[in-house]
C-alpha cells in the first residue's frame, strides 16, 4: 500500500496528533488546579529555582501569584491550555512516574507564564526586572520549539520521504537499499555498528543489486539481516564487480575510508553529516525515534538529512509521528506498507515448564544476563543440545560470532539463548521463539512487555529464505509457562499502537547558552535540569532521558568541573555504561589524565589493572589447548575491558590528539573479542553455572564520588 501527501501547515505544528479527548482533559484540568499548591511548596522546587539563579523573595512572589491564578482556573482556558501545552499532563507513560511528569509540566508552565509578554507589566510590580530578565534568558537559551529549523540545508530542499513500514521479515529494506546502491551520492544510517559494517561491506563488494539493474537469475542469495522482499536475488554472497560501489564506513568507534572520493557512506545514525547533500539516504529502524535515550539521533536524521530522496525503514508505529514531524517542511511523504513474507504461527500450547521440549532451531528469550546463563545450563543439561548465547552486554562482534555458530548446522550449537538483544541487527535462522517470561524488569519493577517489543522479538522466528533443509518456512512462537500464552496471543493479534512522541536532544548551542544564562559555578545537574524543566518544546517532541543522571552529574562535577561546555557535552553523549562501577573508576582516571596532561595513554591507565591481567590469563589458557574452561566472573571482567576500549576509541574519534592510542586500542579490542568468544565456549563446563535460580540481575549499589578531583571514586 502506498500513501502520498504533500506536507503543509505551520512548521512543526503536529496538527491534532497529541491532543487528548475532552473527557481526558477535564481530568487533567482537575489535577492541574488541585495539586498546584502542594507542588509550589515542594522543597525540591525551591532548591531548583535557587539553582537557576532566582532569588528567594522573587521565587516566593512568583509561585504565590502563579498558584492563585491556577486555582482560579485562569490557566485552564482552551486558549491558555494550547498556549502553554497543558495537555502534557495527559501523556503519563509507564517509564515516567506521574510525580516526575507533573513536576516538569508545572515548572515548564510556570516559566512559560512568567515569560509571556502579556504578563510582563503585572509581574514587573511584584518581581525585580533583573529576575524576569534572567528567567527570559534561561527560557530563550534552551528553547527547542522548532527543531526542524536547526537543519537549514535540508529546509532549503523539497525532499521526497519514502517510508517502508512493516513487521520483521517483510522485505521493507529491500528497495531502499537498492535505491542507495544506484545513487550517485548516498548514505545508509543504522542503529548498530555491525549493521553499518555489513552494508558497507556489501556495497563495496557489489552484493546489492542497484535499482534499475538487470535482475539475473541466480542461486547466490545471501541470508543476512537485509529483508529481501519477494526473495529475488538482490543481495548476493560473492558480489558482482559491475555493481561494486566505493563506500566509506563511519561509526562512533571506527572509520574505514576506502577512498576520499567514495560516493557512498555507511554510518551509525549518530554519525550522520548534516552539512552534505545526498541523492539518496536510508535510515533504518525509524521507530527508534521514540527511544527514550537514543531517539534524538533518529529525529535529527528525519528532519536534518539533506537528501533528495530519504528512505525510512521500520515499524508501522512510526507513520503518524513522522507525518506530524514533516508538516510544514515542504517535504513529500510516501508510505509503502509491507506484509510479513513467512507466516508467524502461535503454538497451541506452551512448553508447560518442560525444557526437554526444546528442539534444534529454537531460540529461548529471557531478560537478564543471569537468566541467559541459567537457561543455557538448564537446556544443555536437560536436552544435550549446546546453546549459543546473545545478550546486551556482549560486544557486537561476539554477538555476531555466536549468531554464526547458531546458524551453522554443522557447528554443534543447535539452540540460541538470548535477551531482547536478538530483536535487532542479527542474522538468525530461528525456527521457533520461546519467551521465558512476558515481563521485564525495568530497573524499578517487573512490567509486561510492550506490544512493539513482543512483536519484534516474536517476529525473529521463521526468517524468509533462512531454512534450506526442506522444513516449512513458518515462524513459531510460544512461552515456557502456560499462563503467559494468553498475553502472547493478544500481543501478536493486536494492532500496532502509534508512537506517542519523537525524542530530541538538546543541541550543543543550547548547552553553551544555558551555561552563560545560569549563575557562575552552576553544577552540571543544574544545566541538565534547566533543559528538562524550562525548555519550550513542540507538543509532538520530548527531550531524551539521561540514564543514571545523578551518577553522570556527580561524575562531571567531580572530574570535569573545569572542562569546557563542549567537553562536558561529549561526556554525556559518550557510550559509558554508568551502572558499571569498575568501568567508571577507569573513566575517572582517564579524565584526570586528560585534565592534567591533555594526554590519555591507555597503557599507563590499564597496565596494572585486573582487566589486562584477566586478558593475559585467558590468553595463556587458550595456548594450553584442551577443552575451554571459563567462569562468569572472568567473562564479566573481559566484558568490562571491552567497554573501556570501545569508549577509548569513541573518544579518540573526537579528540585524536589527546586520545592518541587508537591503533593500540584497536588491536587490544580484537584480542579481547577472541578471549570473550573462547570464554563463552568454556561456560558450558563452568562450575559457576551450577546454581538453579534464574532471575533478574541484583540491583546495583549507588556509586558515590569523592568531592576532591585528585582522588578516585569511592565505591561502597
């Protein structure tokens, strides 16, 4: 199905996309008017206003007048409601507690009301003009009302935006990649480094048939992560020199330049250049624009890529929000819808807790690293089948190797145990997906999987063209427990729910302007809060969340308080797993050396640490031969080492002079990946996996920091 429209209306208006029903809004008004007084008394609010530089007498007067007007209903009229976007109170989501949402909305409405020119004359009588000017400067500094205007090169074009939407295994990327292969100048942007690397390799080898080229009969079809539509040979194993295209690779951690004149680029979405014109651009997994942490990268790509033809591939859920985003840009939107090629069937019954029913080609999905290892041990013990594993903490390269073991019928690995990391970017020949649970721990409590999560995980079963042993190409899905089957049936049958909002990131310019508008010496947490609480945003957008905000803020104030705003911004954007206490200890050493010497030598930072010791010990064991033997603790240390190395490479891409050990780190990273693969192979025999409990990871203890910059992190 194809749908076309020419966007129009006011720039970024979003139409009525996010307006709640009249009944729902009446409840919002009741909540808004009845809770304002208790909110205005909150000590946290008063501390925040003080941090923003608003003197206590002025904040008291401002809050008193604001509270009175809210309680009288003066800020609940239809006109004011739309002006200050009060509807946000109706957008409570599972990942944002109502108290947090209400605090943000109240504070934002307060600042919008205080900077409204219609109120200035009166407010001048109760608040000092200098305070009102300061509030105005803050709001102006972090204003994010028109994100599309940040991309003037794209705004000067009339782009054709083509959405390819459908479920997993529907062929939705097929024509987009062929258009890219035929483009004079083009770019692919995906969510994962391995996906970008795969497209880079295939374009250089001529493995993707350009659009318009003769589609010759061949059996040389590739089984990979590319949805190939109707199975016509558009992607070939050996490539065709006639269709080889020079393509460079740019990701957060590495660059591979085939030629300075290469017309094509394959990149991760955060590495897109918005200062270059393209004929064709392909953005993969477009539904990630709503991801609470990374969504800003996709929002920037959709609004900012200066391409004559922009292809967006992903889920149906993204269509309404993309339509709203493009209104007023002058772009043309075409929506192509695809159906699943290989049917997906729900098993009549669960395993009923009997793991002996696991068979070759099955993938069991659980939602913690501990659960992955526990299921691996149990399945191997009960069935005698060896299990490959895939989980989020595992480096992408090792995930890919584990996937290859599972896909190879002669490898001896017949079952896959994975987390929800299987849902994106891996070539997996799964015949049946089995959910160990339909609930996932979100850091606070167990919550049911979303419809989108359930559909994407289940959709990995029965990949089209993947099974060549005569079996029916039907994907099967089931659960371990019978009580979870009704949820699974409802989720698979339910229509997709449209995404609620697109995420956006504060720009570097807004960080710098906020630093100027805030009082001298303002903490990094205050810089974050002024964006979260004061920024005007379009109704269809929300700022990305910052995970582990307390840890990040304290880290920056401890180790980087005298860094430039741009350097602090880099730390926030860096791929740092802030819950890993050992890793953060090393990052603290990195930042100390950067501050003191402007030179971060990896060898001096890691030479005497447990990480290098663990790598060397593993390599010694590897040279001794025999059956690999490992343990979870050693694997955990190697995983942390890999993350340290990836972070170093990421920083060296942005500050190559100070972080100059890139080549050494690249070699060490490759050694670590080999050691990780060997360790995973040895886990089958590891004594640490003899326990029987499968559950979520233990809650991480809070990380605290020394207030002196020259001391290391103090770990509880």
